[in-house]
């Protein structure tokens, strides 16, 4: 294929529409929010850009720092749960027969066809006091005569708490972990696994000593795709967690809407953006070291 440098006009004709779209609808609004994060709210609709760091300092006040810390550990726990749950699914899809593999992939990506708001409301029907989970547990409780031993079944409080938020975010973002893991396992040279087993290693030893290191790029990609969106989630905590399980995304949404404090909301937003840049930098560093080791 000839280099695009020999035909720069063709390159710019193809690249210009997308570049203009990104600049106008992404970079310019992003720059506007970044500048606003250095401003101060003077009145209801009056914002003055003073290039102060007070908004960033306010984000580390105990009340907000507690929410940020809570968002961090919830996102980390969700990411860990996604890894544990997605690995078997990715292996199942990767080692499935040619006829079953497209069907399994379709099942993995099928949740993307349904709006996240609808899926989240569906979880409310699952976790509420008279929802499907409690209904099933009550049926099992009465079927095995546990009511005669321990009394009537008491419904579990599964909604409007941290459990509901963690379960909801894990459910929504798990496909983002399955797909990169599947892509990495699909390209994996299966002879390494066979050699490890032939040399006497157990299945567990083979998994942790051979499979995990070889699929590490998929794990890192999945962590980025799950952890970063989980940190910014606000719809799921708002619907499933209520006032008892607020995350930093809910605080940001409240600053832009109810509180009308755009500078502080912008500062919180860019704290998440800086964390995103840090995660991508670590991903690039990991990829660079891996390439250097292969050379």
C-alpha cells in the first residue's frame, strides 16, 4: 500500500470531517469545562474565571473526599468482580465450537441493545422487597420447611444500599471485561497450555502461571474499560442506591443541576479526567515494557 504522504489531499479529505467533528463537539466543550474549573460562582448565573485552584481544593474536603474514596473502592470492587466473572465466560466463548461461538458472542453483546435506563429499572424489580430474588428465596424457604424451624421468611433488604449499586454496576459493565478478555484468549497460543499440563502442572498452576500472564493485555484493557466508567456512574447509584449510596458522579450531576455550581462540578469532572489520563498512561507504559521485553 502506498504511503498517504504521496497523496496528502486524499488523506485530508478523508480526515477533515471527523477531525472537525471532534474539535467542535468534543475538544471545544472539554476546554470550556476545563477553563470553568478555575472559576468561581458569584451569583445564580454569574461565573467569573479567576484561575484559582479553590474548586480543586474544595473537592478534597472531608465530605467530598469521603465520597471520592467510596467511589474508588466501589469501582475497584466492581472491576475485581468483573474479572472473576468474565474470565470463565471469555474462556467458554473462546473454546466453544465454531457453531456455538457466534451465539455466545451474541448473548454477551445483547445487553448493549437495551437502554441502560431500562436495564437499571429491571434490576429494581429484581432486588426490591417483593422482587424476584426475595420471591425465589421465600419459595425455597417454605419448600424446605425452614419456616417451621426458623419462622417466617424475612425479605432481604437488597435495594437502596451499596450492594445494589455494586451489583448494578457489575451487571452493566461486565461485557466490557468479557470482550477484551475473549479477544486475548482467542489469540492465545493453546500449545503453551498443553505444554504446561504435559510438564506436570495442575490446571490451577497453569492458569496462574501461564494463562494470566499471557492474557494480561486483555485484563489491563478490561480494567480500564470498567474502572473508569464505574467511577463516573451516576444513573445506577441514583436509582439503585438512593441517598444511601451516592458516588462522585452523583455529586457532579448535582453541582451542574440542583446546586448550579458549575465551577465546582467542572473541577470534580476533571479530577476524574485526570484519573483517566493516569490510567491510560499506565496502560501505555505497560504496553511499552511488554514490547521492549519481546524485543
